[in-house]
C-alpha cells in the first residue's frame, strides 16, 4: 500500500455577502440565526464559496456556528468544486473554525479530494485559511 501525498493549501478569504436572518429568539437563551455567506478565496485556493450557516449567538459577544459551503474554483492547478462542513466559534471579534472536505463532493479535476483545515479571522476582516489535503 502506498501513502497518499499530503499537501497544504494556504490563503485568504474576503466576505462579499453576509446576510443574517433571526429564526428563533428567547430572552434567556442564545438567538438562532441563519446566515447566507458568499466569499472569495485567494492564494492556493482561488475561487468563490457559498455557505449556509446556522449561528447560536450568545448575549456576551460569543457565537457558535455550523454550516455547509460549496467552493467553486481551482486548488493546486485543478479546477472543479468541493464542499466543506464547517464548525466554529467567535469570542468577541476572534473567529476560529475547523472544516473538512465532505467525501465524494469533489467534481471535475477535484474528484477524490479529501482534507481538513480551517480559518481564523477578526470579525469584519479578511480571514486566513488552510487546507491539508490529498486525492484518492
């Protein structure tokens, strides 16, 4: 058995659209918010991501979120799409997230993509992203 070649992609994101909509709110509990996010990726990942995110927004500048994102673009010179499962949190303005490539979601030249990574950002600023990946 041969080991899969492991690579790391690094880059940045710039959010173009952030459209939140509250769907459940209680005075004594976190507010549930549905968010549509559209962002550009630059660096080793070039393209656009579209995400649907659910946030649990606390009263003390904290937030936990989960979501799904489809990325359309180029990774390592290969063109196609892939999907990410995302989970993370925000405390104050510090945002941190982990993500992984959903197995079987890669299309075209990105078929067989597997990987995990994440991002860090200050709210309202560009984020730093990374993805450790391989191909089946």
